[in-house]
C-alpha cells in the first residue's frame, strides 16, 4: 500500500488532535520517565506527550517513513523508531504507553492488549483511543460500495466490545477506566467527509484501484454519503464520530486467570 500522506492527514489537524489531547489529559503519572507513542504519525500526538511529560524520554513508534520524517522534523527532542506496533517490545518497561487512533488498524486485539500491558512498568499506564465508527454510515457505505463494485474489503476489523477490553486488561493486572465519546464534526459538505477519510479509512480501498476504478468508487460513495448526511439549515453536515477510550494502570498485582 502507498505510504501515508502527512499533509492530507493533517488537513483536519484540530479535529484529529482533540481526542488525542483528551486522552493525554486523563493520564495521571507525573513521575513518568519512559513514554512511548504507538502509531505516532506526523507527531501531533507526540507533541502533546512531550508537553505533558517534559522530564521523560519520549519515543514515537510508527511504520510509515513519511510520517516519521515529518515527526522527526517537528520534534527534534523526541526519539522516533520505525517498528511494527503489533510486535513492539521496548528494552525498558514503559511508564506510559499511549496509542491514539492507531490500534484499530491491527488485528487480534485479544493478543495485542495483554502484550501491551506486559510492556508496562509497575504503576505504568496504557492509554488508548480508537475510532469506534464501524457501524457509522461513513464506514458501512464504504463496505457497501466495495461489495457493489466487487472490490473486496479493507482488511480492517470491528473493535471488540468495551466489556472484552476491560476483561483483557483486568486479567493482565490492570485497573481499567473505559468510556465512549461521540464527536459531531461540522463539515462543509459530504465531499469534505471524503477528504477526511481519504487519509484514513478510504486508503485500503483506494490503494488497490486504478484511477478509473477510484473515480467510480468515490462517485458512488459520495452519492450515498449525501443521502446519509443531509445538510443542516446553514448548509453544513454533521459527521458523527464515536471513539472508544481506555486508560489502564498496571497495579503490580498478579494477573487474574
């Protein structure tokens, strides 16, 4: 798949950074020395961590060279590594492991979340935010258009339930705070929704298509979006965007069986 486009991703930087900031604000660990940002992207979330933990060594992890180049330029005081988050294992147990809008791209969360909890130091915090929009029209219509045109699925999976994430982390020796927030993003048009998703959810679909196929996909998708997101009185549309938040603290106790 073609590498991520940092400029396109940052087109809606304020909207994307808001949940990242809200997640960071819920981390209570003033003495943290080792902090990792999993799926750091262009560094907008890493900058929040650098500000919150100025005394800590901050390491951003991503597997996109373009994103890492952007992040290194923006944050020369932080460290950045090209690594696969699914198999990531730091040499030092981490005080904070932060993953904002990244883990939804990985499969087998039943294995992934206990693995990440195992990388925490005692009293360490795993802070995760994931888009929970699998059943929103933005994503159901992607799957519908792909099926209609015979293009296959994106490879992304639905999230587990909140109850399943709670059990996975509680059984890994963590106390768990978990909640869901729905954002109503004000967008000027259905086309703006496509611009937002072109750098994220639409990428796996469009990457497999030639220019003519992409045009056919986007024309059909746009027509369906216009039906699903009618304009408000001022002409804008509201894109609902649910997100799941998890903050788990390693208690140091023995994991439950």
